[in-house]
């Protein structure tokens, strides 16, 4: 098992994993190959992506970025995705700890993420010390 920074050559494999795993419950997202590749390329341009390899094949990845806030830099986890057949084996936690350590080295004062409470990852995040913010609510408005 190896974690390394993603390269441009990894984007198609990351896209396949992204599209495959987000099409399942509880997300049921309808990504096409084109739109999911555009999303992964956007992440690659603006964020850091680390891939997890097992026997020289990518089995998961984590995407994050740092934002400047009044209190200092804050890390954000944008995506954590592990192929279904490798889930419940600790690989997601390994990826999370890797990114947490990267953000600690960059002196981030906190780490945030958004999570569907019905996802498998929700319990992992809670066990790792992530809590719901008491003063923030994610809001959306339909434009179409």
C-alpha cells in the first residue's frame, strides 16, 4: 500500500472511481464520464489530491484544500473515496490521517468537511473527532 500525490496521468482512473462510487446510495449522483472528468480536473487544478495504491492500482483518493480565514489557515476535505470492495478495511481512515498530517505540517488551525449523515463515512468522521458545527447551516437555492 502506498499513498502518493496524484499526477495528471491518474485523473482518468480517479474519475472512474469518483463516478462509480458516487452513483451508489446515499448519493445516487448522475455523473457522466465527461462531467466527472471535468470535476476531477477542476480539483486537480485547485486542490491537492493523494491517491492510495494497493498492488500498484489506485483503490481510493482524498482531495483537500486550504483556505485563509481570520483565525488562520483552515484545511478542508473535499472528497474521500475508496472503491467499495476495499471499504471497511481502514483505507479511508488511512487517507484521512495522511491529509490531516499534511495540514498539520502547514499549520492549519482546524479541518472541515461536509458529509451526508447517511454515508458510510459519517461514523468514521465522528470517531475521528469531527463534530457538527453549532453555528453553521449549509443552505442552497435552486436557480433552475
